């Protein structure tokens, strides 16, 4: 759910992207207290970095925008990958495979069968 160079701060804090500011703060404080009690400074630093972005409404809005842009880009790349997948070629071009006098449905079902085989 993130871009390749940025961690998922929602996952770091263990909250959903739809979580309220109060819920995020509560989870952050409990997690930070646990991290400090166990002596894991690296985990505490991760939590603080995540809360610095998610806890600030302006930065959270910008972060969410970047997440949405990244999701759109991944969806676009997936569509390109499907379009270029040779295994799906019979399904993409089923209308060209039809024979004279055929309804096309039979060819489509056959192509679907071949794809799952």
C-alpha cells in the first residue's frame, strides 16, 4: 500500500487508514510505552516517525494523497501486465478466433478453458 521508498505508517502503528486522530494517538502512546519498556529503541524510532506523519493532519493528508497516487500507479501497471500476458492472449482476442458460422461464445468458452488448463 505504499510507494517503494516509503514505509506504510498505518501498518507501523497498527491502525487502519480510516482511524480517527484520537484512535491513532491512543495506539501510538500504548505502542511507544511498550517499545520503551522492552528497550527496543529501533521500534520506538519507527513509531515516532510514523506518528510524526500520521499524527499531523496536514502531513497525513499529503501522505494519503501519495498512497492513492501509488495505488493508481500499481493498478495501471497491473493492467499493463495483464494486457501483455501471453497466457491471456486467447481471451483478449477471442473475437478473432471465431470460425465462420460460429457464434463466438463457444470460442470464448474454449479460450477460457485453455487459459485455466
